[in-house]
């Protein structure tokens, strides 16, 4: 991690800065805005430390936060791997369920088509007779012998 990452993540890092150097005010932290030179100057101003002492403290703090951020990054990578594995298992399960449902739907479609075909054959065995055209209705349906 280089100092540019501190600047880029200043909103997250400044809480750690405040914990390390409690005399820095919120106004100081806003003015610093992640810039190392500004941080050095504000620590010198609030604590009265020499420039060398301030640089040493910042370097030590920087190493500790870099280690913590690195560890957090590794933890995050592990969590991402776990989520990725969970998603792969979920995808496999969804695929299996979808395949089963598709097979069931296909079976039902075949059954429905068979029923329609059987019904059509049964209905074709019947004919209309004795219809009275004047009334516009049928008096009876009779089975046609074949």
C-alpha cells in the first residue's frame, strides 16, 4: 500500500488517525484530507513534536494500518471465494430443479396431447341426426356405428 491509497481511502482511514492522534480535531482531519505533509504539520502543531519524531510516528502508524488493510483485504478475498462457491452451488441446484421441472412439464404436455387426441377420436365416432332446421337445434345425438 502506498500513501495514495491512504489519500484515496481518507474517509475510512481518518478514524484511525483520530484514534492515534486524539488531539487532532475534525476540522484538522478535514483540512488534512489524506495529504501526508498536512498530517505531519498538524501533528507538529498539536503535539509540539519535532519533524523527525512526527515522520517516525507516521511511518509506524502507516506500517500498522497497511498491515491491517492487507489483512482485511485477505479476509475480503476469502469471503469473496466463499460467496463464489455458494453461488456455484446455488446455480447447480437451480439448474437441477429447472431441469426436473422441464421434464415434468414435457410429460404433462405429452399427456395433454394424448388426451386431446383420444377425445378427438371419441368425438369423431358421434354424428348429429334428426336436426330440425326450422328450430335450429338438434333433437338427438346418436352414435354412428362403424
